[in-house]
């Protein structure tokens, strides 16, 4: 049964189409990933589905309710974890959860038990009475996730839930999110521009410039690309690219100072390439396909090169400094 149904959804800001006619469905219990670079339209879509923003055109149903006409019913059916944190430093973990329960009209007995359950799930039992201002980024995120679940929503929306967390905390938060589907019987709708994160979704919609450019399981998306990826760096990439096209009829993509090739059998191909190119090969490697390659394959661009991501910005600076 579909718990989310979106048809012909458009959101314009002035004449700019931030969401440009998207349609998709999410099945009950599914872990659905919405993957795209900065500015692709992920948060805008979530804001529409959670009734915070009015669509310009099109229709969306969440838990069977229309997001434009039945806002209240939609809101009762969903939990939200925002991209920007939304906790109050001067409250304790317990107070946050309690206020949320009261706000959603959850009977006291029910929310009391529920708070215990959720504090345990997100590993914050010991910190129940600590002020949020003493929490680390990861603890804050986990508390926000618990809060989003107090009223047993059918769908939990998570907008970049691990943004800004260090790698270890990210993995920890990620483990909680992954186990939620099983423990809580909740449909998860998650946005991210982190490829590794998206790998865990049942299905992924790849969104770019407000359009869904692919929607499938991670495994099927990777099949779009083929088998292996060969990355090669040569003394003269433009010349190498030309030769690769002429000799093997493979379209190499230039990303930073590398050529990226989609190849059936990478390990077999690399020595042949090194031998037969007229230009010197400075570095070469082969690996399996990732979702990053899928995005590159579909758009011709790298998802990480899109600008505002602090990590990619850092990478760029390092390159310039070299
Ligand atoms: N209120 C607004 N007014 C004008 N433009 C907006 C508004 N909100 C978003 N946009 C624009 O719409 C586009 C999509 O923004 P959105 O926040 O949905 O992207 P996103 O995919 O969530 O990106 P990120 O990964 O950076 O969070 C961007 O170009 C953004 O600048
Ligand atoms: Mg966003």
C-alpha cells in the first residue's frame, strides 16, 4: 500500500522551478531515499510533503491525506527531523519528548511508556535529565529522531539527518535510523547528498535541478552504469580521452584531473590501457560501481562538485593549494 503518492508536483519560487513536475510513490514500510546535490529540491519536496510549503501545482497524498487540503491529518501521521536542528538548549531530553507528546495529544500514560522505549532505542536513557545544551551533535540528532517518533507516525521524514556530524557519530546515528524501520514499523523518507548513506535505502529517487532523473533500488541503479569503474590520470588527459574513444569506443568523463571510464572488466582492461595509450599513465585504479558513478553517468557531473557541501569545498581548496 502506498503511504506517499506524489503526482505532477511543482514548486515555483518566482519563475524558478525548485521542484519541476515530479511524481513517485512510496510503499508502506519502505526505506526511501531522496538523493541529490545541494539545491536539487530535496528540502522543498519534504516541506511540501510535511505541509510546511504549498505546492504550486500537482498533488501529494501522505498516509492517504491530501497535503494541501488535509494538513492537520497529514501532520498527525508524520514525524519530521529537520535539516537545521530544532531543539531548545534550555530543556532536557525528557522535557522535549514530553512536550512533543502533549502537543500531539498522546495520552500521558502512553507517552510516558513511549519515552522510555525511545530513549532506549536512541541510546539516551542515561541523559534523559540532561539539558540539551550539554549534548553533542550526534546526541542532538538522536533526540530529534526520538521526538519525531513519540506519536507513532506512519512516516518519518528525515532531512539530511547526519549533516555536520563527524564520521563516527554519523555511523552511529545511521545505525539507529536503519534499525528503526524494523523496530518501529515506520516508513522512512530520507534526503541526503551522501552516497554511502543512500546505499542503505530500499529505493532511491535521484533528484537533480528539481527533476527525478532515476528511481530504483541501489543495485538496479548501479546496473545502469555497468560493471567496473576505471580512474586514470595521464600526462595528457585530452589526448588519452581521444584515444580511448577511438580505440575502445568508450566515452571517458573528465572529473578533476582524472578520466573516469565505465568498463565491463576493470582489472583486465587496466594493463591493456597502460600499454596501448600513447601518453604516460600517472595513476590508475579500478573499483566497483558506486551511486556517485550513477549520478555522474546520468548527469555528466559529480554530485560532490556542486558547491556548498563543506566537504567538497575543503577538497577543492586542497587541490588549489597543491
Ligand atoms: N524560499 C525560497 N525562495 C527562493 N528560492 C528558494 C527558496 N527555498 C529554496 N529555494 C531554492 O530552491 C532550490 C532547491 O532548494 P532546496 O532547499 O529544496 O534544495 P536541497 O536539495 O534541499 O539542497 P541542500 O542539499 O543544500 O539542502 C535552490 O535553488 C534554492 O535556492
Ligand atoms: Mg536541503
